[in-house]
C-alpha cells in the first residue's frame, strides 16, 4: 500500500511540475508577444510621423 501512495505522490509532483513549466512558458510567450506588438506600434508611429499620414481620427499627425 505504501508503494501506491508513493506512486501517487510522484505522479502529483510530475503533474505540478508540468503545470508550473507550462505556466512559465505561457507567461514568457505573452511577454514576447507584448514586446513584439510594442515594436510594431513604434514602427507604425515612426512611419506615420515621417510620412505625415493621418491618425485613426482622420487628423494629420503634423498639422
């Protein structure tokens, strides 16, 4: 009976470790996505400012 309990403890430990690893990976992916989207936004803003294109409300950026 002690062996079954030990196996349950090992299985639970593996499950918790896998869950923690998944959570860490998910968080890292979200951070990467946020950094990438910020870079895209900055590039768009810089392009808009250089070309004088209109913003979302239809106003020119350098009026």
